[in-house]
C-alpha cells in the first residue's frame, strides 16, 4: 500500500508540475514564461515520462489538423528567434523528429507512401547532453509551436484512418519512376551541360509516357480515380521565384499549385501519377537552376561585380518564366504526338476539369500575389539561357 501511495503521489506531483509549466510557457507569449516553465520541469525529473506523452499528443493533434511530418519540421525550422529563446535549434529539430518517429510507430505499415517517405528522411543522430533547464526550455518552445499550429487543408487521411486502397505487402513504386529518379540524379551530378540535357530529356520522355499510360489505363478500366494533393516545400531565399517555378511545372503536368507563403509550402492538386512527376521534375529543375545560377554568379564576380542579390532574384525569375513556356509547349507536343491522341485528349480534358473542381473545393478562397519585378538585366539574361539549356523534352532545344 505504501508503494502504491508513493507512486500515486509522484504521478500527481508530475501532473501538477507539467500543468503549471504549460500554463506559464504554452499559453502565454514572451520568453519569461519559457523560463518559468523550464524551471518547474527541471526540478521535477519524475515528470519526464508524462512530458513525453504530452508531446506525442500534440503531434497527434497536428496530424488531425492536416499537418504532415515534413510540414511540422519545416515550421520548426522557420520558427522565429523569440520562439527559440534559450534553445538550441538543432536540438529542437531533433526533438521534433524523435517525437514524430515514436508517435507514428503506432500505425505500423498503414501509413500512406508519402508519410513513409517523409519518415525515412528523419535520420536520427546523437545530440550532446545538456542540463535539465536547457532541455526543458527546448521542449517547451517546441510544444508551444505545436500547440499553436492552425488547421490547414488536409492532403490525405490522418494516420490511423483506414486507407481506401491498402498497400499490398512489399509494395514498391513503379519501376519507371525508379529509372526517372536515376536519370535526374545523373543530370544533377554531371558537370557537362550536354549530358545533363540528354539525361533530363530522357527522364521527361519517360515521365510523359508514365502519366499518359496511367490516364489511359484508368479510363479503360473505369477506375474510380480521383484527384489527390501533396505539399512541396518552398524555402527562402527567393521563394517567390521558386513558387513560380513549381507552378509552371504543376501546370504543365495537368496539376494546380496553391502557394502558402506564410508556412513555406505549395499544395499541388492533381492525379497521383502527375503529382509524382511534379515532385521529381520540380526538384531536379530547381537543383539544375541553382547550379547554373551559382556558376553564372561566379562569372559575374570574376568580372568585378559585387552585388549578387538582385542578380539571383532576376536569374531565378527568368528561369521560372522561361521554363513555364517550354514545359507547356513540351507537354502539348507529347500529347498530340501520342498514337492514342484521339482517345487521350477527351480523357485529359475530363481530368483537367476534375483537378480544377477539386482545387476549388480545397481552396474556395485564393488570392493572387504581386511579383516584385526583376531589376537586373544580366541576371534575367543568364536565367533565360539556363532555362533554355535545361532541356525538358526530346527534340526541342529552344522555343522560337
């Protein structure tokens, strides 16, 4: 009886310590509350287990509000300095990754593929030990952020929700996507522009075949295929140009992109095969464009130029603008030249209507944003040239 009474007393004290710390740190603004809450937790080691359970609960609430693992980590990285007062940002990111990993274990193999891919990128690493006060401060800063995450548009079912089409054991992505990934990886790694063009062109050709084959298969089998959505990070700096590039890639592949500047991502709406293509191609073109920008900028500096911010901004805007036109033209060519064009065109038209309708339901209220004009002629010229070199379809090197 004495042991039971002691355990009950400790549990009560732990709960009280956490409740007081949360009241001071999570439900009030400013750094003083973090310090007060951290002091309470540092003096209550018996509260550690319950504190961790509270963190998992906050993560679970984030899933219910539409967030996914990559979204949460992106918000941690974007947190303002006052939120991270007294904390090590690396430790806070690591703590978030650990909470996400342990919380999602309860769902086993029922998580959607995109969740599994995001969790696979949470590479664990050992963090140096810190004192209890610092650990508590880091924990409370993270919990404050998690608690205040608003509801956003869901892009799939929350963990624990039965999937409409459970994945078979040993499910793997189509082999053609593996080939596309390999080709784009080589294009990004090579130092020879001609080789990069050839590799990217072959990848684009395989992408077009993949999406067309999937659209025709769904039509012929009368599959109840409906549009879905995914989120793609749009990180600073020059996020406006990056969002425009993603919009261009999405539009050319029969998807719609809606940019959320405040949270650093765009939501892309489309059919699953097209979403896969958008993710792959956008990432590759962004890597190739950044590499081309760095090379062009080095040449500018070698010529005695010092200002580079306006050059980069103009470069990426021109790169996105030019690629938008080229991708749209390439997509039209592949569709028209398909041997099944007569059957394919009405199928794609119906899918366009479905994607537009789904986007309208997800985002009934959207606004346009004004793009700050490019003021650097050299940057614009180099960005346009880089877009021309990033071949996106076989046989089409440049627009007239």
